[in-house]
């Protein structure tokens, strides 16, 4: 009986001539995935009784669909996801949007061999994919050949989840996020789609939770107002707040997002905790193509302070995101095989309290921001 590694190796052999030898050598030389203990387990309920992920750290899936127009091969993605598993990550987040189905297919190919009750999987609704001769222009490098239309109705929500199950090849999804329902993304059609979701997707997801089809739902968005709208209009369990709570930018979440969620017992999954790589030194900030004025200088100063305290900014950024009690999980993305294990390791490194005190003294982070103990 071939091991999982051997199977991947054989599958990859057919295209070996096309793929960089070094990446494949990594697959050839590795033994079975070790069954590492899950990292950062926690209770699945907040004090308000809402479900939260049982793991405080997970793997984001946007780069694995070719995000930021950076291509990543099937073999590389399998290695990244295997390494995340080996490092003990048991929470995985993907979306139909990431690579127009590509990220979901890849997650499914990696995860379908694991026992279904040994990990948590979130995906998203809001876009229906339909086959196309060629994909439309998007932010994805080499996406699948599908078109997409926004639909936040009840029937589209069910259909999207069923489509995701087929792409994933996995019989259940734990958490569903209502994706990119924001004025920045939908522009003039935002209000119409918000109304559609309030009448459609949101009650339908509550119904699916009550039916036991999913465990929890919430918004998966890059800005705050849609989360506050959903909190008022429906009964979400948790939200995926991306670009909203990072070392670089967090005051609005501290002042508005966390208090509103706390009073309802709703938790926050932090997406883009590294500002899409900016906090690892990349020349890109989130997903807009522009870096806000002064942010490179701010990053440089924080890097200096980190170095002086024998730590690094990526480690500090990940721990910072996990510190607030409202945060139930942090899900950095990865595009290279070494990154998941490094990120897991960062969560157990001790950072001196003086580092955080210095960031506050220089007003580089908010005085009110919780910092890791
Ligand atoms: N609206 C939404 O629902 C929404 C929006 C955004 C994100 N999300 C979720 O949140 C997840 C995380 O966001 P993200 O992936 O966009 O951004 P991120 O986690 O802020 O940054 C990921 C990038 O950081 C770099 N990186 C990660 N680990 C590293 C390491 N150990 N060493 C050096 N560099 C490292 C990599 O850059 P390189 O690629 O350059 O190597 C990687 O692609 C997403 O994958 C997605 O699941 C959801």
C-alpha cells in the first residue's frame, strides 16, 4: 500500500520534467506526514456561548490560489500544506474566490486523506463560479477557467457550499464566511447586496447551523462596517477580519470592532496578520497595490527595536494578533514550504515585555493594545 508521500511522488512524476527538480526532490525525500499534536488548542465556546475554532492558529489559503499575481505550483502547494500539517496546524481557511476554485481544490487534495474530525475547515460564499473559456482578469496568477458572479441570496448560499464540497472532495465544511461584502469591493452595488445577504445568506447560514450542516458562520471582509451591520442584522458566531488587526494598523478594531463583538460573544479570526507579507519585508501592503505613507519607515523602526530585543517582526506581528481575548484564531498565509513551520514556531517564542513597552513608548502601537503575556 503506497504511503501518502509516495502517492504524491508518483502523481508528480508525470510532470517531473516541467517542475523544478529541487521542489520535487523535497517530496521524494520525505517520509510519511508525522501526526504532530495539534498546536494551540482551546475551548470551542466563548463566554457568550458562541462557537469558536478549537485551534488558535491556522493556515490561510489566499496565496495558495496564486494571490498577489504570484504563481505557485500544485507540487509546492502540497508541500506547504503537508508542512503545515506536520507542524501541527489544524485550522485551514480557503475560498471559491482564491484562484477561482484552485485553492479549494488544492486544500481538498491535501486534506481529504486526513480524518475529517481532526481539523477545522472554513470557506466562503458570495461568488458563484461558472465555467468559462478563459478566466476574467483578477488578482490571481493562473486561476482556473471560471467566471464569477456575486450572489448573496439564500439559494446561492446553498449552491456555493455544495459547489465547494464538490471542489474540495470533503463531505463537510465547519465554518462559512460571507465573503467580500464590502463597499470597497462592491462599490455602488454594496447596499443592494447587503440587503440580499440580510434577507438571504445570513438567515440561511443560521438555518444551516441549526440543521447541523455547519458549525458557525460570519463575515469574511477587509473592512469594519459590514461586520457591524451583520452583528445588528443577524446572529453570526465569528468573523474573519482581514487587514483590520495587525501590528501596523489596529486602533479602529480596538475601539469599535472588538467591543461590539465582545458584548455579543462573537470572536474574531485574524486574516492577513502579516499585511500580505509587508511585515516580512515585502514591498506590498495588503491588497491595494499602494503602501500608505510613512509605513515603510514605521516598519523599519519596529524592525530595529525587534532586533535590539533579539526577536523579529514577523514573530512579533503574529503574537500581537493572537493577544486580544476577542481573537479566536490567527491564520497567516504561506507561499513557500518553510513558512508554516516558522510561523508555528513563532507562536512559542518568548518576546521580552520591554519590546512591547518600547513600541508603546514610541507610539508605534496603540497604548490600549493587548500584548502577549
Ligand atoms: N476577505 C477575507 O475573507 C480575507 C482577506 C484576506 C485574507 N484572508 C485570509 O487570511 C489569510 C492570511 O492572509 P494573506 O495570506 O493574504 O496575508 P498574510 O498572512 O498577511 O501574509 C502572507 C504572506 O506573508 C509572507 N510570509 C508568511 N510566512 C512567512 C515566513 N515564515 N517567512 C517569510 N515570509 C512569510 C508570504 O509572502 P510571500 O508570498 O511573498 O512569500 C505570505 O504569502 C489568507 O490566506 C486568507 O485565508 C481572508
